[in-house]
C-alpha cells in the first residue's frame, strides 16, 4: 500500500497558526482543490480527531477514518469511521481490506506517528506565503526522514506545491550499526608486518600481499571515518567510476563526468612514451577494457552490458565477471610493442554473486595494487556504490562488498599521516541513499547519491606519489 502525507504549510513549517484552527482560514483555493483531487485519487483519508473537529463532516466520495482514543464515544457521522488502532495496525487492517492508497490528512500528531513508524511513502507539501512565527509544526519527535524531490509546481502566483518521495535504505538504523575496524587494522598490519619494497616509480613503500575486508552493506556505506572523504572527493570518485562504466578513455571524457584527477597522468610527455595522443589513457585503460574489450572476431565486447543482461537472465551463474585487464595492451617486455595504457589498471576486477533465494547481490572486488591510505578509500566508495547500483539495476538488494587487495601498500611519505590516522578511532559508517527511480546502471550520476549520518574526523590531505 502507498501512503501519502498531504499538508499545507506556512513558509516556516507550521500547519496551523493556532491549535484547532481550520486550514481553510489561511490556505489557498488551489491548495484545497489539490487536496480534494489527491484524496479522491487515494480514496481513503486518515486524520486525527482534532483535525476532524475543524471540518465537522465527512468528505464527499472519500472514506474518512478518524483516529481517536475513544471511538465508541464519537458521534456517528455518515461516511466517517472512528478507530483507536495504532498507525501500524490500521495500515495492516486496511491492506487486508484491499486498500491500495491512503492519504494522511493531518494533523501534526497523525503525521508524526506515521513518519516515525516509517509508513509514509510520498509527501505533498503546499507552501503558503506566510511566516507564522508561532503555531503547530508539521510534526515532532520523529527520527529524521530523508526525502528526494520528485516535482515542484506553482499552484498560483503565491503558492508552491512540493512533491517528495521518502528515501528508504536497506541499511540498519545508525544506532544498530557497529564500528568497522577493518581499515584501521589493515593500515596497522601493513605498518607492523609489511615488507619494504622499492617499486620502479622510485618511492619506497611497505606492502602486504593479499589483504581482504568484508563490508556488510547493511552495516553502513563503507566510507572511512578516520578522515573526511565527503563533498568533492566523493563526487570525483563516483564521477570517475561512472565515466569508466561509459567507456571513457580520455581526460576530457573523465572531466565531463566530474573527475579531474587524471591530468597529471596524461601529459604529452607521459602519453608520448606509449605512442598515445596527449590526454589519452589508452585502449588498455579501464573504460575501453570494460566496454570495448578487443576480440579475435574484431567486434569489441562490452562486458558491463553483457554481464547485466546475464545477471537478469541467468542469475545463478557464477560467471558474472568483469575484468579491466587486456594483457596484450598491458604487459611490457622486450620483443613486444610498448603497452597501450598510461597506467596499468589497478582495480576493477569484479565478481558479482547473485542470491536469487534472498533477492540479494554481493560483489567481490579484486585490486591488483592498492595505495591503501589514498587510492583504496576512494575505490571502496566506487565499488560499494557499484554494488548498490548493480543491485538496483537488476532488482536485488545489496548484501556484501568483499574487497581484496593483492599488493596493499603504504608509501614512505605517508607513514606519518598513517600514524595520525591510527590515533583516530573509527566511527560508524554513514547511510548512502540512492535515487530509487534510476534503474539502468548507466544512468546513475553523482547527484543520485546522498550521504547521511556521516560523522568523520577532520579532513587530512595525504600525499601519493602515483
Ligand atoms: N495545514 C494542514 O495541512 C493541516 C492538516 C490537518 C490539520 N492541520 C491542523 O493541525 C491541527 C491539529 O493537529 P493535532 O496534532 O493537534 O491533532 P490531530 O492530529 O488532528 O488529532 C489529534 C487527536 O487524534 C487522536 N489520535 C491521534 N493519534 C492517535 C492514536 N494513535 N490512537 C488514538 N487516537 C489518536 C486523538 O484524539 P482523541 O483526543 O479523541 O483521543 C488526538 O487527540 C489543527 O490546528 C489543524 O488545523 C493542518
């Protein structure tokens, strides 16, 4: 059953200037018209006894249910039922009676209880041009509800109708989440048990071979809290990921998706080494490997598109695999042409596991090489978002992101920063809301993601030599 909250509000969030006032005293004729149309569309309207007293009669062509503690004492009114059911019991009863849509007509106590019980699906608010200063608020004493804006409409020269959808999350309420120490332990383990190596890039690092973290996504979105990754950092990470899903190969294409950090890798000097034009990541980079994998038949193969189709058609298969690695464009030794990629793909090896019985999806992501203080934290955001997106695009609920890093390292220039990070206690992971209307993996954009309940330690810029 769908439940709509319908209210008129002053611009300072009051639904009445004083208690027991009739809404008709101050709302516009267009709002009344909207209320009548929308409640007729729903067919059933629930309101509190106080609100009903301000109306004093039934509503034409609508079933009206009035909440009161003493239904037997109410004076019978035609077309009106009185109930002392709790919101949850009332909803259960109406579902069993076949009711498909329910409109909440107020007042504040009814809105509050239905919101608090998580029973509201959509919210229609008419903003009328007043600041009451005092009065009855829309509701109170309910936990925060996140909304996504569906539509706005000017009802007349002075009034605006806002239509929201309540955002739902498959994640546990923040209060029930446990603090995830896996990232903290990984940093510590690399520092304490890693081996010192001198890679060809020059700067030494300490590395651990084969690290793994399991993120139960119901326990929150795995965005580390030891330093603030919100704002433009997160947007850049998502933008890069979406660009690659679309096959982006050049700095310009990445920029169009909001990711600006590839510039230093695709300078003229670097691209010259691989015989590539300036700004080109190369045919062996993530985007082309995922979406235009070279085949012996000649036709490029789009792994993303085909894996999505395979999941939908044959979810039980264990072959939902995506690889960013085109060996003939990536390996380098004498006797073969120079590699065709400025940076050999580090991440983006994906195994998607579908559990049709529970309607859940998990992703095992493998990272060949990971700069754990810098790159990895953004990659975790990308693949946790990917897990949520692929789940929504195929009709499943996200379950787990298993994150394996083969060469997990910390560069020497990062040691001091990592020690500071280890002094900061991790906090619970935030909630990530995703626009519920996007159903195609390629249609997601950063604005479809909203982070809530994120309480990180302060931002820390950590250098990275790569
Ligand atoms: N602007 C708008 O869109 C809009 C819409 C509606 C209302 N309003 C305004 O809101 C104000 C009224 O709001 P309000 O919060 O004071 O009152 P209300 O929600 O209209 O009614 C409260 C009454 O409903 C009954 N009730 C509520 N929850 C119940 C439950 N779980 N079980 C049994 N009975 C329950 C109780 O009636 P008993 O006391 O009989 O037990 C309670 O006193 C009025 O000023 C009205 O104009 C504005």
